[in-house]
């Protein structure tokens, strides 16, 4: 839904900010909130959360988030639009 796009952008910015200051747990919390109540997380939300975890060496959580990433979001990376 295009009307929710600005809201996910705000959430994505929060996830990025959390990663920048080493607050990977908060990044995961934002992702969890999006999954539970919205807005629906997108490719950026998942990759920013994974990156936040990885930068803090929270590899186990990074893998857990990756495992929870929906296939259709992972497929976006392979799409011709990203070529």
C-alpha cells in the first residue's frame, strides 16, 4: 500500500540510526513492532536490521532475522530492477 510507504521509511530510518550507535537490539525491536502491528517491513527494514546486528557482531541474531525474511523480499535483490 503506497499510503503506508512514508511510515515504513520512518521506521527504516530508526533502524539505520540504531545500527549507527550500536543499538542492534532496538533495531530488532523496531522490526518486531513492524511485523506485529505495521507498517509492513520491506527489503530495507530487513537488511538494515541484519546489518545493525552484524556490525555489533550479533551474528546469531543477524541469522535469525535473515531466516525470518520473507522469500519475496529476498527475491527483490535478484530482480532486474536491481541489476
